[in-house]
C-alpha cells in the first residue's frame, strides 16, 4: 500500500509541477533521485501516476493492497482503459490462486 501512496504523491507532483527543478530532466528522473529507485522502476511509478484516472478499478485494488506494484505496472503498461475492470479481476484472481497454491 505504500507504493500506492507513492504513486498518489507522484501524481500530485506531476499535476502541480512540483517535481520540476534545476537539473531534473523528467518526473521519472525526479522519482529516481528522491527514492533511490532505478530509472526503470521510477519510470514505472510515473506511468502508474499518469494512468490513475484511466484505470480506477486497478488503482482501487492497488490502494487496498489487493495488487502489488509489479502487477499494476504490467496492467498500466499494456492495458487499454476500456479493459481496466477485466484486468483488475484477472490480476486479483491470479494472486489468490498463487496464494492458495503456496499454502498447500
């Protein structure tokens, strides 16, 4: 759920321009600098932040801790907005199947 909070903060920083500063090239560069994330991970966080409004079902599941940042990153990279609900359901189902198979 902390990753979801971070995505919200990055979204706010992108919207109000607070990420901008001397020597900063992009929101992803700012995220990498502030968090210590790799440039690839920072880019994923920015992509998630940019798609919050387009993927409300997925982002809701993410915020509740039902989906991990890696799952949401794949959805945000590959899923059109119209398939948001279907992909969120699929990802939650895959997560519950994996969790139950580990318990056996």
